[in-house]
C-alpha cells in the first residue's frame, strides 16, 4: 500500500517524466515503442487532475490525524477539475 501512496502523491511528476521518455523514444525509435510511455503518462496526469490525492486522506483519517488530512486537502490546487463525486468529498 505504501507504493500505491507514493504513486498517488507523485503521479503528476511521474506522468510528465513518462511523456518525456516517450518523446525521447519517439525521436530515437518510432511511435510504437514510445506509445506505452505516452499512454501511461497521459493516464497519470489525467488521474492527478480528475481524482486528486484524496485516496491518501483515508490513512490520516483512520489514524485520527486531522492536520495531515488538512494538509492533503490544501495540496489540491484546482478542486473544480475533480470528478464530481470526488469533488463532493473535497467540499
């Protein structure tokens, strides 16, 4: 579960890195070897904006750490981009 939380926290950076790797693979190879990097990168970036880090709040809430949960909520820059059911949890 720790690995999944790391992916959730850093998925924007990982997504951008995968798109850069895809561009490099596209330049030195062709499109099809770069396609998985593009696809996974776009999915991670979209997940960052549509789902946010709200999955991480569960651990803080179970431990009773309201300050940690508030810190995660404050890390969301664009709450209006969140998917509607997840946005209702945010507000």
